């Protein structure tokens, strides 16, 4: 009686493990790329929706939201007023009552009469944050008003200076993953 033992040799098992490890390392980087691409697409859609809400707001109220609407705040320029819109509550990240796209509470009485919102049907924590859960910035520079997401980079308060970021984009040699949507172009430079 002949007994035949069928099995794998140590060498065969090692080759299979190495092949699986190589495939896993290549596959994980591809999956990360697909995840980042889908988050970028979701963020672009969110910025486009927010842009439409801002333009509808402007059509009703007569101007884009900026912190100069809040009488208690004094801004040195229109650019500073637009850039501070998220910080002081006009486009609050977390409070429905302080976001002018959802509530006219912060508007002067003459503008409250024109307000026909809400312009967004969700909580600010849904539409004022990108797919990476970083805040979306409402940024004015020169003659333009933008919605800005820092993409995969974690947001840091020092990054919020629009002039530095625009300079970084102009000087770049590498791909930067920021997502930027132009909302409006003004006829003259914001001062």
C-alpha cells in the first residue's frame, strides 16, 4: 500500500504570502486614491450647492453675506468683512440661528424684509464642512469671492489667510488638493 502525501512546501507557502502582500500594498494605495477622488467630488458638489444658495440669497437680499451686516462688528474693508463672515456667525458653522442662509436673525430690519430663505435645507454642520470634515471657507481676494476647501490637508487656523494661500497656488510646482469654486466676481477690487 502506497501512501501519497499531498501538501504544500514551505517555499510554495512563502511565494503565495509574498504575492498577497504585494497585491495588498498596491491595492491599498489604489483604494486610498479612489476614496480621495470621491471625497473631492462630494466636496465640489457641496461647494456648488452652497454657491447656488449664496447666489439665491444675493438675488433676494441684494448683496452677498458678509460680516459688515452685523452692526456690532467693524471691519476695516469689504475684503475683511467677507473673509470674516464665517468667523463671526454670518455663515456660522454650527448654529442655524446665526447662519443667514437658514435664518435672518443677524440681518438689519431692512434686509430681513427681503430675505426669502431658508436657502439650504440642512444643518450648517452638513453644508459648511467638506468631505474631510474641515470647514469650508468663504474667501474674498481682489475682485473675487470664493468657496474654499483645503482638501486632504488638515485645516489649521494659520492657513486661513487667503493671500498666502493664493500665492502658494500661484507658486506651486506640485499638485495641491485644495478645492476652490468661484462664487462671484466684482467689478472693482474689494478694499
